[in-house]
C-alpha cells in the first residue's frame, strides 16, 4: 500500500483557516445571538374583548410619595381598552394611560411559529395566534423625575403609572383604517398646575403606531423643577421612559446551559447608531451589563449617562433574538425643546427587563401658558387613498411640527413607534401612502434598520442572509418542515460550489505529487530558509502550481457560510421548529438529556459533526507529519466546544456538508480508480 505523503506548507493552512472561520462564527454567535427569555408567567384573562369593549382591571398598584419634589395627581384603578389591528392586539389602560400588554399577531407578512404560539400558557395567545412581547411589563411612554435615590424604582415603574387618567377621545375610522384613544390628567408640581395628555393612534395594517405625550404649563408664569437641596438651588431634569425589554414569556422552553439571553439596546445619538448588547444567565433578561460585553462608559457606577450632546437623540429602542421595538422622536430641525438631550441605562442586571433605560431633558422648563388649544391633527387627515409622498400638502406630522415650533408652554413628544420581528420585511411599511399621510415619510428610517442586525458584522453579511431566509420560506411551502429546507439548502450549496471544490481537490493532488521533491529541498536547505523558500517557489512554478488556489475555495465560501449561519441562528422561522427524531427545536441545541455527574446537556449533532469532520479529514489529508496529524485531531475538538451550544439548525447544516463531502470523495475516488484501470488496460 502506498504511504501517505506529507502535505505542503500551504496545505497545512486549510485546517487553520477552517478553525479561524469557526472561531469567528463562535465569537459572532456569542456576541449577537441568544435565546428568547422564558418564564412561566401567564395572563389570567381567558378571553379577548373586541376593540369597542372594555374591562375593569387594576394593572398597576397605586402608590403615594411623601416627597414634595414629585408630581401630585389622582390615583386609582383604570379601565382597560382592547385595540386590535392586523399585526397587533393591544391592551390600553386609563391607569397610567399606558399599554399594559402588546401581542404580535400572525398575519400574511409575519409567520409566527405555530408550535411557539400553542406552547404559550396564555389563552389569549393561543386563541388569537399571537405572542405577547412586552414581557407583561407593557409600554409606559411616561414622564418621571427620578431614576435613582430616593425613588429609583421610577426607572422601571414611573409614579405616573398609577395615575387615573380621563379618556377624552375614542374614535375609529373604518374607511381609513385608523383609530385613536386620548387621555388627560391634571397634575401639580409643588403649587404649579400642569396638564398631561397622552394620545395613541393605531393604523390597521401597520407595525407602526403614533404615541403623543404633551406636558403643558397651565399657569401664566414660567415652570421649572427648581428646588433646594442642602441649601443649594437646583434645576431638575425631566425623564421620559419609553419601554423596557421585548421578548416572549410563557411556556417557551428555556435555553440550555452555555447560552445566556441576548438583550440589546440601541440608540441614534450624535448622528451615530449605538448598540449595547448584554448577556445574562438562563433566567434573566435586563438592562444591565450582566456577564457579557457592555458599552457602558460608567461601568463602575449604577448607571451610565449619555448627555454630552444635547438635542441629538433621534430614536431609542430595545431588541431580543427575534423581536425589536423603538421610538423615533419626530422633531423639527433645530428644535431644542422637544428632542431629548440624551439617555441613561442601568449597569446592573434587571431580571424583569423593565428597568433598562430612559431618555432625559436636562434643566427642564416651560414658558408661561399660551392661549388656544394645542393642535395635533386628526384621523380625518389620514386620507391614504388620495395622499402620496409627492402630493401631501397637509399631514398630522406637519400640524404637530408647527405646534412644536410655536408652543413653548408645552413639551410635545411625537413618537413614531415600531414593534415587530427583526427582519426587513417586518420593518417595512404595508401602506406607504398611509404612512406618508401620518408621518410625512414614504419609507422606514434607514438608520433604525440597523437594529434588524445585532452587529455591524452581521449587517455586512445581511444580503446573503436575506436571500437564504427567503429561500427557506419558499422551500417551506413545498416541504412543510424547515429541517428538510436545511437539507435541501445543504445539497444545493454543495452543488453550487462543486467547481470550487474540484479546484481544491486538484490543488491537493498536485501538492501531493510534488511532496517528495519538497521533502528533498527541505532537508537539503534546512539551515537556509530563504534559499529553501526560493527553491520551493521554483518547484511550484515548474509544475504550474499556485499554492493559494487550494485555499481560495474556502475563502470564497466563507461569506456564504457566515450568511447561512446568521440565517439559521436568527430566523424566527426556526424558533421551536421540529425536524426528525430527537431534533425538536432547530433554534436550540439538540439536547437529549443530562450527562451524569457533569450537569450539562448531552447533544447528539455536535458529536456526529465532529465524527464526520475527522472522517473527512482522514480521507483528504495527505501527511505523515506528526504536528499536522495532531492539528487534524485538535481542530475538531475545538469545533466541538464551539458547536456544543449553538442552534441545532446550524450544526445540522455543517454535519450534512461533511457527509455530502465524504460521499462525494468516495464516489470521485471510485471513478478515478476505474479510469486508471481503463487507462492501464
């Protein structure tokens, strides 16, 4: 039997490149991806009233503050309204004038996994094909005065959440496909009278809605938060909480050990898109740094504050593995009153996810009361059938914009809010003419689309990822199972890259043929490295060999594989998606049990993948060098560590690629032998 010959120096790069690629993917996964939070929390509401019906419900426990440096207002139980649109089921309460729960529904543009919906304990989810994604914490859109002592709980639960608002308007236009609910609350700060209005406008087909918050001065004198602390006069700031974390709670399976939850915060501040990613243990999802990477500039303090560039915060949001939400502050150019001056967030871990971040207005003050009502437009301006981006003359946004410029007696926060799945199709407008009439825009915010991706690295490969996700959805129509979609993609990718694979095989064979001559050169010029390299290059040239040609196929395929990795890791389609046998959730490791005495899960696919990797390397590696042999076995062990806790959909794809490569090698080797026999005959 012919002895296997040593591999050339460039051939030895192959496993290193693969190992480096695996390392990059692992770091990308640990940085960007994780599991949705899981909890046994469930709603006690057994049925859903339709949009015109309401129920009485005390959603927030009333609280009273003894300090004279806080808002004073009427507290009480609120009335809950239910608003239903194509993408949403929203519970609004007059206690706090806030969203208490928001469900994302199944509709033609968003396909929520049926298995996830049916696994929820919440009967509303199962009945309506929906998933509650505000983690039963709701969305506040609430002013508050404190985020730390003496009332630091206001970061997660502003005191105004217990206020009893009056419903001042509730209308729906079936022709236009929009609805509005407005609330009003008189309040005081010391002896100063103020008025707080909160208006919600929902659009039948959109994942966007409008939230308007107006804090108005009712007296003929200036208003500010001026008070004395330890004999020193202080001008206080106003804070404005949007919402906390997003993600599902219910009966969704918890992530396995080794993968923490992903919690993302993102902001457009100083014209720069800023991400802040955090990872936590298996039972928490909060606003702090946890045990993972954190972009905190004050990590040694309880809070990180970003107020160095006033009036530049354009939007702020939060994201999890499959969902994201953000609020864009719509403000006229050069408006220094109605745009937040910055934001802050907690550095400590918050298991509830509600104490994540808040926005702020430094040294807040209002001018004396001006005559006349504050105009905010109406549903009648939403003539989506006639309005187009080029012909809109009057829109609600323009009405509010005029008021923001004229009224100095009120803080007018006009929020364009998005809530939905993390995908470009989920972020898109359904009716651009409607959005033009409402917001004076014909497409979503380009900067906010960066939040669809968990990092700039992920965004760089987004084109490939989007193609693969579209392909998966198309294949699913015929297969009905995303596991078989991955099988077909693996086979198709192998066929697509067949020419590159052949280039690699031919390069390896040529390198094997000249290996004896290379060994002679290495021995002869062992002490003359420059001369040795020169002779080896001459040898390559004389045999018409380009040593980099064997590495080129790997380098070309790496971007495609990274796109596949991101698609299989981040696509909501694979969430709780079963395949065959023990593979019952392609978004999680395929754990079949717990290894005794070690306490961590036993995963089958990573073991199959590593076994197939070693077998394939034995077929393709031509080397008698002990160091290269050690590397050949070391690399699969390292990959086993990387792949142990990543989604089984990714591991399934890699394992299939290995088995297809082995089968192809055996077939091509058999055909080659047959040709050789025929030639000799």
